[in-house]
C-alpha cells in the first residue's frame, strides 16, 4: 500500500474563475460562498478532504484584485499572495479559453519555486471542445506546471483525475486533522459569510463591495442558536439601499441567510441584523482589523 500523504493546496486565480465552486465540489460541502460578482471571497476558506491514502487541505484564497483600490484591496491581494506562497502546492485556476493580463498577474505572484498545477475550469461552457488543446498549449508556454488538468466544477467532470494528480504532488506524512473534519473555520465565521453572500445576491453590482458583516454575538441556547450581526456600509445612502423600502431588502437578506444557517447547523436560528454606517471602512486599516483582515 502506498504511503499516506497530506498537504496544503492553495486555490489561486483571478476573480470569477470558479475557485470557490471548485472547493465546494471537491470537499462535497458548501464551505465557500459563491456569486457571479468579483471579490465574493475575501477571507481564506479551508476545506479538508480525507481519503484512504491522502488528506487534502484546500485553501480557497481571495481573487487577485485590480478593480477596487484602497486598504481592503491591498489586504486581499496580500492574503492571496501569502496563501499561495505558504502552501505545499498551488492550483492556478483559469477559465477555459480565457488567459489574459489579470491571470498572468496572479501567476506572477506564485513563486517560480512553488509547485503548481494549472486547473482549466468551466470546460462545460466551451462551445467547441477543439478549443481546449490550443488553450492548454498556451498555458504550457506560461510556466512549467506539474500538470494541466481541464475540469468542470459545476458538473464534477475530471475531478477524480485532478485529485490523483494533486496527491502525487503532496508530501508523505500523517493527517493534520481528524478524518471527519471538513474545515478549520468555526460556526461564527460561516454565519458572517452566509449573510455576506446574501448581500451579493440581493443588492446591485457595486454596493456589496462597500459592505461587510461583523458578528456581534453568537450564543448556543438549549433550543436554538442566537446570532446578532451588523452589516457595515460606508454611507447613509448605502444604508438606505441595504434596508430598502419599508425594510424589504434587509428582510430578504436576513430571511435567506437564516434559512441557509438553519440548514447548515441543522436546527433553529434566531438572526438579528442591523445596518451601521462606518465611514470609509474599506480604506481604514483599523476598521479592517476589526473585521478580521490582516
């Protein structure tokens, strides 16, 4: 029998390449929030998959940011670069048939000495499958990858092959976590992330980038979890949008988050949500530390 392997695997790439969907599909559980908007992933999310001969510790990193400036943008890019550098292996996730300047910028931040596999995601969206081979040839010119693996996070296509290739690149060693553990994040973290996901889904294109969520309290009571949370915005006008006419938006956001939390925790949840203005929090390093950004 082959030796057991265990290692950290960083998922790196520009926004919207499907890193979070790939993480969720690989571990078989929704751990990372997903939306069609960039900057959905702001905090690294760890997903753990343990098999008979390997423990994969996947880390979904923030997408490298070029669109939004300021202290938040710098914190996200720093987290993405450090996470890729510190892992045993980097998965460089690109979208099938798309490899532009933003992808190259991410690739440049993965040290040349770092083992890396190129994961070509969304192959199910290609209109012509014969586009794939020339695209793979382009990637081969960009870096000496350990492997290039086309996959579809949406359908699960070719993910067993990806796991096989990843395992071969990980070091031999014992498991770092119990076999049944799926993540190193706590319930408080997921409560904030699920609520933030609903902001992205309910609000418009720009406003979610000026919003974040702080969990004020999280208490387990005999019959339910009681969660109090605050949505931070930067302007009074943004607060009005989050709340909506007669509170309609806030009710939609809170109700959708509560349903997901009850499903995740398998029990009743009370979720109290407030909206507060924190002027220019995305540019304020002290405020960012309060929200858990380095």
